[in-house]
């Protein structure tokens, strides 16, 4: 019994220094687990696949907005824009080189309309003055060379002024029609240009005219009559 007590006493003495170490290890394990839980709670989970799809979609939309070669205008929209604002259909179709032609035509028609209208008014006033009996109305003298005397030639100049008046009135009316024609042509051009923007212009489109032998009569499978001719081959 004494020996057993000694052994137990020695074992207790040997175990006592290990108790603080074991307690410290348990505390370290608990702290590590707490830190791991905090890290897991604070970590943001990122779905890289979804992020990749979102990035690709943004890039595709950006390139689609900047890709001018695949632009396909809407013919109806081009038509209405051309009707509302002359030249807007060409801008919508991105055919900017046509704008000087369109607006040059409008400016030419405006100039012709203004000039012919002014000349019509001047000759109309001169015709009225030369045909009335008031000697103080002599605006027709502005249409003659300086110091030119028309005494005895009134009826001749009346016919001249009347003819000039009618001519410039006709030119004025033609200028109005020309203005409307340029307007309609700009609208039609915008619509047709937008309509043909999707027309296939590949090399497969071709027209070939070549000689051939045309069958005119078949007697049997081995005998048939042919005549020379020309055939047209259209490839779509």
C-alpha cells in the first residue's frame, strides 16, 4: 500500500505542470474557431460565372452601339423624318454626303422663287403704270435704259411688259413646283435608301448571257431537234 501511494503521488506531481499547457491549448483552439467563424461571416461570396456573363453582356452592348457597319435603318422612320424635316431622312440613314445636294436644291429653288417673284412684281407694276392715264406713275422707266423716250411706242411697250410679266409669273410658279419636287425627292430617296440597306450585294448576284442550244422538238429519247439561241442566267 505504501508503494502504491508513492506511485500515485509521483504521478500527480508529474501531471500538475501539464494542466496549464492543456488549458492553454484548449483556449487556443476555441479562439481559432471563433476567428474562423468571424472570417466566414465577413467573407463575401462572389459568383465569378455570373460576373463573367454580366461583363460579356456589357461589352457586347458597347460594341453594338459603336458598330456602324451593322446599322440597318427603318424605312418607315426614315420616311417620317424626311417628311417632317427635309434632309433628316438622309441624316438618319447616315448618308451625310447627300445633304449638300438636298439643301443645295432647296437653296436654288428659293433663289429662283425670290428672283422670279421680284421680277414679276416689277413688270406687273410697270405694265399697270404704262396702261393707266396718270402721267405721274412712271415706274416703267426703271425697266428702260436711261433717258430712253418711248413716245409713240406706248402700245409696243405695253405688250413687252405684259409678256415679261406673264413669263416671270410662269417662272415663279415653276420655282414653287421645283421646290416641292426637291422636297418629295428627298423623302423618296430617304425611304428607298433605307429600304435597300438590307439588299444583298454579294458576288453571288449576277446576270450571265451565253449561247445555248434550245430544244424545239423531241421525236424520241435519241432523236430531238435543237436550234441555237441565247439564254440568260440570273444567280440569286
